[in-house]
């Protein structure tokens, strides 16, 4: 059974930390295929790279139409629904 893994963004220091949005890269088999990022007031959105014939580069980022109230809720939902997402989405990996 496959599961998504995550690599958190490092928190910057000093003035660079102003406006910093928490988030992480989403990986499958150590290959990056999406990310989640904080929106406003602690809410999180998930984005995946999917193959697209209309896009000039052959892929595009799409946002999952679900908003999460915490980072932990976001990660848990992604891991619980990995197989369902893989069956639904034609993922593009950023290293291709």
C-alpha cells in the first residue's frame, strides 16, 4: 500500500519570516508530485501536479477542493486517501 510522504518547508528567520506560509512538498516514492500550503488563518490547501494536454509544458497544478483546519488534519487526510487520489489523478512528477 502506497502512502504520501512530506518534506516541510524550513522556517525562515528575520524579515524573511514575515508573511511566511507553512507548508510542505508531497512525495510519492521519494518523488515530488505536489504540495500543501497554508492559506489564511491557519487553513490549508492541497495542490497536485497532473498531466495536461492543454498546458504548454504538459502538466499543470490543480487544487483539491477541500480546505483543512490544521496541518495535521491535512497530512492525515492525504495519507488516508492516497489510493483514491492515485486512482483519480494522473500525477506528474516534478523531476520528469
